[in-house]
């Protein structure tokens, strides 16, 4: 009787239930894993991918980098500048070339080349992207275009991650550098906790969480910014409502000026563009820019940092601290300016002339 009772307790229905539960949890796990995986990028030039419309170079690892040249002919230039674009932009978004006056362009012999950072527009993605790899991409672009032993770099917004890396990894190639409203990593170790925390908390709540995820759980970044339960990054969502009033005025004046190439920017996918920007920009860096040494102790070149004091995307308090820690950087703070101040009348002339000459207007 006892044996019969035990057999009854281990009925076939009990084993089936356990198997069903196991299958259920496996399905949930598989579904969750699939949901957090970004879709593969649509590579330019592939059978189902976007077309290649401009010149590209082939890099050391087989990737391609698309570029666009501006200004005077390369072989006639006195000053050669590589321009690094920000988030949700591409090689066509080169305000420093488009807004530079002909007098300065011709008078100073200015040649510029802008390029699509990995994953953007027509440059191949780089899932292993780091600040160092970006600097090496820039160096290789300069070499393949025969820009000479030294060249200038201007980095805007999220392009700052590559520009800081140039100062770290290829300082011997730089004739001068300008960082314009460069995005700051709140986890750089030399920021005092109270200053970085205060700046971090100035962001909208949804952007705080998006940045946290990019730093602490980068594998979750795609899902976090694509799900519909709660808002993700304002930049990824193109939420213009979070801009400062001065930025909104500039956006209104710009109108549809850049819409011609809007579709190209994310055509290979959002993950290897904006999401990767966040993962790299707010991840753990192998160096802290505040530990960099003066590249030009004999004033044979210069490094500049420009920042608007009404920038809601990049806290001015952190830029001020960086400038304090690196007194050899020429810091220019623009009163009442937001993140888009380079598009304001005369600003590009001021920024470029200050980099290239000793008599540029100082702020």
C-alpha cells in the first residue's frame, strides 16, 4: 500500500507539468534574449544594404570609412583639418566647412575632410569601437589622403570621444586641436563625486537612466532605447523639446537645411550609430582626459575647448572643471549659448581662425 501511495504521488501528470514549466521558462528566456539583441546592421554595398555614393578608404581591419572633402584643394592647402561629427550626424554635417567664410578659407588655405564615424551613413560599423580605435581611424584617414605628418582636428559634441583620444594616442600627429561642446563622461575618475553627480542630475530622468544603462549594462542599450514601456534617450528619440531656447531658435532658422541626407545617417541601423556612441562615450575609458599632458609646451600649437553656458546636453560645470585641471587648454565659454552655438552667425569663423592663427578672437 505504501508503495502504491508513492507511485500515485509521482503521477505522469506531475512530470508533464514540470516539463511544461521548463519549456515555458526556456521560451521566456529565449524571447527575452532575442528582444535585447540588436538587429544586424545593413552594410552599405551589400545585396540588401544601402548604396555607396561617395569615396571611402579601406582601413587596417578591412572596414571602410566614407569621407567628404571641403575647402581649397588638398595639395594647395596650408592648413589641413579633420572634422569629427557628433551624434545623429554624418560627413555631410560639417558646419565648420559650410559656414566658414571664403575670405578665411582662401586666405588661410583651409582644407577640411569630414568622415562618417563607424556605423554612420556609409562607413562600416565597428562593434569593437573604442576611443583608441577612433583615433587610429583618424590617423589612417590622414595617411591614406596624404595629409602630411601633422594635421588639425576639430571634434563636435559626441565627436569629442575621438578628439580626446587623438590627444592621448596620436599626439605626435597633431598641429592643433579644437573640442566644441564635447560630450563628457560622468565616470571619468578625476571628477569629484559631488560635481559629477550634480551635473548628472541636471539631465532629464529618462536620459539619466539611458546613460546609466549604457555605462553599467551596455548589452541592454538597444532594448532600453527601443522598447515602448518608458522613454529612452532623448537624443535617440530626436526629442527637440529638451533643447535650450537658444538651440530651438537656431533649429528654427536652420529649418530643413540638412533633411536631404537625413535618411542616410541611420541607414545601417541605430545600434551601431547612436547606441554605440553611448556605449563608448559613457563606458569605462582606459584613460582620463584630465590626466593628459600639454602637447605644445613651446606653443608650437594649441588646444581649444569651446562651450556654451546654457547647454542642456553637456553640463558647463564639467567643462569648467576640465579646463581648471588642464590649464594649457584655451577655454572659451559662450554666454547664453546652447549646444548648437557653432551654427550661430560668425561662430565658425571665430573657432577656426582661433585654432589656425595667433590673432584669432578670444572669448
